[in-house]
C-alpha cells in the first residue's frame, strides 16, 4: 500500500506529538514542583492547636509551646480554620489569616530573619502586620486582635 506525502507528513507529526507529550508535561510539572517547595531561607511553621469558643480562639502558650519564646511563629489550627501567629516581643502576638490573598493558598512558611510569612505556592511575602512585602499578592492578610491572659493567647476571630 502506497502512502501519499500528505498522509506520511500527518503520521510523522502525530508520532512526534505522542513522543513529545511526556517531555512537555514533565517540564511543566517540574516547574510547578520548584514553585511549590517555596523560597530558600524560609522554614515550615510548626503547628499548635487552638480551641474556638464564642468567636475567640484560645491557645496554650506555656513553655512547651512553639510560641513561648520571642522571635517565634506558628500556625494555630482550630475547628474552622488556621491562623498565622508570631511572637515578636514580650506579651505581643500578631495573628493573621493564613490564606494568601493571591490565589488562596495556605501560607506555611516563615522567614525569621526578615520576620515575614511566605506563601509556598507563588512566593508572596507578608510582614508580621499582614502587609504585602513581595507579590504577586497585592492585598494584605486580615489581622485579628490578640490578648494574653496568663498562659493563654486569645485571638478574636469574629
């Protein structure tokens, strides 16, 4: 059976496309993988549990807590959400939404040298007051009021 030039050309292109698909997808997936890991210099935040009651999240901040020492930060998990908390100085705690304002990724990174929270998806950075210090995000994180009572941190979420 004799094949026309047109059919030969089409078959050749189809074969080349099938062979190229794994390479193209592998390259795309590899580039996404390097983005998701996050920027160097950041650490993944430790997590602590909080309890929600009456619009407040209460967190134990005794000596065993990752938030006990100044200069630390952690995520606070509670029924209904996750909050970013840092402890910059004695009896001062900042609490922020953990949802990046760029594309709603969960913020999990913290650069303690620069006191910045870092989104692992696209590298947006936020200072301890929730302000954007590096995009692509352009809207600050929501900030929550905090209060210390003994060995407990109380975060007003509503």
